[in-house]
C-alpha cells in the first residue's frame, strides 16, 4: 500500500530529517570544541608560548577529528529522534507535513 498525501493525493512523500540535521550539527560543534580544548590544554602544559607548525597542525586535525566523530554520533542520535519523536511525513509537491496515521486512512 502506497502512502499518499491527504491534501493533494500525491505519492511523492519523504521523511523530513530535522532531528538528524540539528543533532549532527550540534554534535560536530561539540566534538570540535572538545577536541580543540583538549589539544590546547595539552600544548599549554608543554610549552605555553611556543606554537610551531606541528602544534597548529595538531590543533586543526584534532578539531576535524572531533567534529567528524561528534557529527557521526549526533546523526545516529538524530535518526532515533526522527523515528521516535518526529514521525511526520512531508509531501514534496505541496510541502505540507502530516502524520503517518493520517496518511494511511
């Protein structure tokens, strides 16, 4: 049985991934901030005034790695949020959102 939009009867239906997008962005920012904070604290204990090219490269790579891992974790969490808390569907023709219960009636 195909799901149809209750407003325009279109079968061009998608699941908006609002939770996934937001959680992935927050995870990326949090992961990058945490990794950079940790890298800066480890550098300042060794030599507080010396920033070499290797130190700056280490900070950039730590930020990228932290951002990537935070984004992956956030997207997994966001997928669960989308499935459990936001079970809405969206019609791609009329751009209206509706519940999957309404679509099946």
